[in-house]
C-alpha cells in the first residue's frame, strides 16, 4: 500500500514538474511575442510621426505656394500701374 502511494506521489510530482516546465515554456513564448509586438508598435509610432511631419511640411509648402502667387500678382499690378 505504501509503495503504491509513494509511486502515485512520485508520478504526481513528475507530472506537476512537467506541467510547470510547460507553463514556463508558454510564458517564454508569450513574452517573446509581447516584446515583438512592443517593438513593432514603437516602430509604427516612429513611422507615424515621420509621416505626420512630412505631411505637415507638405501642407505648409502648399500654403506658401498658393498664397504667395496672389501676393506676387498684386505686387506686379501695383508696380505696373501705380508706381510711376
């Protein structure tokens, strides 16, 4: 009876060690994926800020090009007709 009880407890200990090892392996895999996701998220944020800056510069250049043309035309008209 005691021998079978000892064998059962030994088997339970082996199974619990194996399950704990399995849980540790799963945690390592999950942490690896979590790190990859954080790196990807950080890379995406950097890319987003780059695109936002680029689009902001593009908007300013468009603004300057659109509104500098009428100013140029007004100055040309003034110089042509009124500055004599």
